[in-house]
C-alpha cells in the first residue's frame, strides 16, 4: 500500500510540474465558498464585521477586526475578542474548511469562559483574506498576526498559540520560532503526508517525500520551549489519534502537559463531546502556564 500511495503522489508531482508545494497545497487546503462574512468600512475608517451566519454577541466581549498585510504581500483579517481583565492572550489558528465567520460564535464563548483576549485570523485565500492558501503563506500569516499583537503592546511571553487541525502547522511553526507562553494543539497532525498514510518503510510516502512534506510538526516540537497541551478525539476519522500521541511523545519531557484524549470524539467534536470538561481542561492549562515553563508536568 505504501508503494501504491507513493506512486500516486509521484504522478501528482509530475502533473504539477514537479512542484512539491503545489502538490501539497492541493491535499491540504479547502477554504469555504463563499466566505461566511464581509468586512465593511465606515465613514470613520473603522472596519465592521457583517456575519452571514446567525450569532449572538456578549456585552462582556468587545469584538473588532483589523486588516493587516503580510510579508507575502497578502492582506488578512485579524479578529480580536477582548474581555475587561484578560489572564492572557490567545492566538487561534482555525481548522480547515472554515473561516472566521464560522468560528465567530465559538470564539465569543471561548474568550468569555476562559477570560482571555483571543486573536484569530483567516489564512491567505480563506474568508476575506487575499492571495492563495499555501504552507508558506500560513507561516507568513501567523507571523504577521503575532507581530500585530506585539504592536498592540502584548508581550510574546503572554501569548498562547492555539492550533486546530491544519492550524497546528502554523502554530507549531510560531512556537518553534518565538518564545510563547504556551501551545495548544487541537486534533493536530504529525506531518501532512502522515495524514494520508501512517505506513512506514523505505517505500512509504513519509520516507520517500520527507524532504517536501508539509507542516512537519513532529520535527518542530523539539524546538518548542513552552508547555504544550494536546487534545485529540480517540475516534478521529480525519487525523488519527496516533498523531496526537506521537507528538506528545516527541515533546521534551519538561514541556509535556498531560494530554486530553477525548473518548469517542471524532475530528470536529472534541469540544461538543463535553464543553464543560473542554473549558475546565483549558483553564487548568492556562493556570499551569503561569508557572515557570521549565517545570516538568509528568508523563502518561
């Protein structure tokens, strides 16, 4: 089976002019069409969000949006969900086949329940962001948001990176490059090709195409220098739970925070299985990050 999949990828490679990035991007990105929100400019120059989906705001969460430019010369929207006295600041990278409009209502509850300021964004080519969705662009996107947060007066040491599904790629990249307060990996992947097949051996895609594999999270985690909290559904049909387990085992021991493997949960219902437990686990992690990040959290 590994040889067959490797041969299939080789055919895709040839069909795309031997461009590894183009092949990988075809497998990885599925932006929703049409976008589920618009951004309107008012006379005073302030940008306003108009949702296409039903949603309820909270008077305790102030929501705003700002369009920023990345080093790849794309423009992306940054949504800010702010509470009065935040315990920290979360930089949230959402999953595939969704945009900020889809996640809006959840983020309002997230900021409120955890008492955090949450910053979220759409990848290039998603929602109202310009450009095309590529691995390189997602790295430029998250770095642009990170730098924007710093320009707002936020210290890097107060930022928790949160990556869901494909968002684990840019989140791991950020945490391996910058000194974040913590990293949350929600239904994460080890590598892009690892999602297609978990087979090993010299004929397996993970071996044959290692040099051009996208989102190599498992190779980046040893460079992360902050507590890492992994959550994953045990019945995930998109990214097998073994990805979360392998990532946990790859972490330096002192940064291993006890993971949350959700019994019976699939790829998109880790939160829905038990919302109260989800927020309890996250709140405990946020409290733990207040301590020195060199503390050992134990093993499983």
